[in-house]
C-alpha cells in the first residue's frame, strides 16, 4: 500500500459543496488502495477575514495571538472534511498542525519547520484511517502555536510528504499546473508536463507564482518531488522535481511577467567607492527588495544608478532615498516610473548560447524597446514600458516556440 499526500487549497475547499467534492476525490484515491494524508487550507477568504477582525480590535496585535487566530481557519476545514469523508463511509480523523507533529522555531507568522514528528499520523494510517491535517501551522518549543506565512499549507504538505516518505505529493489548486506563460495573456500557452524546482522558483520570483515560494525551496532542499494539479479536473498536472531530462534540450521552459515593478533612479551619483553601496544599504535597512540594477559609465565623475523595486515598496524606497540624499553630497532622486518585467526561464540556458540574442531580436522585431536587462544563470529579464508588457510576453513565447 503506497502513501499519497494530497493538499487542497482555499478555493478547492471554499464551501460545503467544494468540501464534499474534495471528499469524493479523496475517497477515490483511498478506494484504489492507497493510504492518504490530506492537508488542507482554510476556506478561501477565511484567513483574510480573521486578520480583518483582529485589525478591527488592534492595529498591531501581538504576533502570538495572531497565530492563535490564524490557525482557526484550517482547523475548521479539517473537521468539516473529516465529517464529509465519514459520511461517505471513509474512516477519517482530523489533526491540527501540532497534533500532526509539526515542530517549528519560535518565529511567529513565518515559522520554520524544524521537524515533523509524524508517529501519531503513521499510527492512524496503520489503523486504516485517512488523516486530515491542518496546513499552515505548527507549534514551537514553548508550546505556542505558529504559522508558516501566507500560502503556508503548501509547505505543510511538502514537509509531511517528506517526513512520511510518501510515494507522491499532489498539490491540488485552481489552476491546471504550471504553464509556459499566463494563458490570460498568451492564449496558446501550454501546461508544462515536468519542471525542475529551480525553474519553478525563478518563474515564481519573476511573477508567475502557483505555490508558496518557501514550500518550493523546502522541496528543493530536501528533494521532495511533487505535482501541481487542478482539483476541478482529473487531468495530470505538472511534475516538479530535481532534474527533468526532456527539458535539458529545451532552451526556455516558460515566460513570466511581473507588472508590479517600479523603476527608481538616482542621478548624478558621485563616481567613488561606496556611493552605490550607501544607496543599497538604505534600501536594505528600509526592507525594500531591489531587483534589476543598472549603473551607467560615469561621466564627469557622476553616474546614474537605476534599479527596480516592487510597487508596494516604491513609496518607502523613495522616502528613504530622499532622506539619504537630502544632504546634497550623494546624488539626486530621479523620477520613478512603472515598468513591466518580462523574463524567460530555463535550465537549458546553462549549456546553450544564443538565448539572449533570440529574445532581444524578437523584441526588436516587434518594435519593443528594452529599458533594462538582468540575467541569472537560468533567467533573462528585461524591463519594458507597461504598454508593451503583454506583447513582449507573447513575442518571447513565440520566439522560443513554446505555444501549442
Ligand atoms: N490559510 C493560509 C492563507 O490563506 C494558508 C494557506 O492557504 O495555505 O495564507
Ligand atoms: Mg493557498
């Protein structure tokens, strides 16, 4: 008998009829002779409602009590799903995160999993039960409840699949898998049958996120393969694993678009050691994540420094920079503009040349101007004006032959 871990996200368990549908699905897997652990999220919207209630009482509630509150959403779902399974004749027991053995460090709201002590779950599986586990939560050494960051049920599923050495870990969600591009922008985008952890991480950091990033990082670190698939269909999804053979010859696996980027610039920056470092120190101290960076060749001892930050950080970034530059010694704050970042991602780039030239030529042929460029080992990103973002995505998708 092999063990399968299935995770159902908030939209898959949104209401009673959804929960009943999930129960029927779990029953099928169980009836086929598998042991099943089901990890669930809170019903869609519930975690946000809980947060709103807390904020209606206090602007800054304590982290500890926030975690106690936030774990409630998942606790509701496990009980309802266990009841739904029971009503279909499937023996099922629910367990909260701490009952399932999720031991974490002390960091409230973004705790790290130290260990999954899965003996109790194993025992219940041996007794023939489907075990329904609350995602997103654990307990720290002091016995306080902790949570794993938004979207953290993905992490729970991966971690327990690893601890139980499950045969497979299926992440059921509201999309059919990982696509070569956002199908709303690129109508002929395809579902990718298999992709590596690192490509999925690069796609996520470039704007196409299907899962919690921490969960994918955890899977990569501990090499726990999983599948992302739709809970609304029976079609296979995308396998995520360490190495994907067929993809090694593929130059580009997917194109991602990130519309939430602002370009910030500092002009007339003195061309001396430490001037740029000081700018980025200020950014780091204000908790701003800097992405693409370009500094031009200095002229007359002055250089221009341009970089991108997430839209939600832009105001904070500008405020901090204004303060930093106010003494007049170290440059001027330029005008910030919205940009769109389009990235092509693929492990095949490591061993092939010509990806950049194919990408840039395709953009040039379409008359799209590149404002900034940045690269990593398996990714090339360009910043373009917002009005060209969608078209640049389609152009790149076509240039690398990713369409159906
Ligand atoms: N309920 C939590 C959230 O909304 C965790 C999850 O859905 O995975 O972020
Ligand atoms: Mg989720």
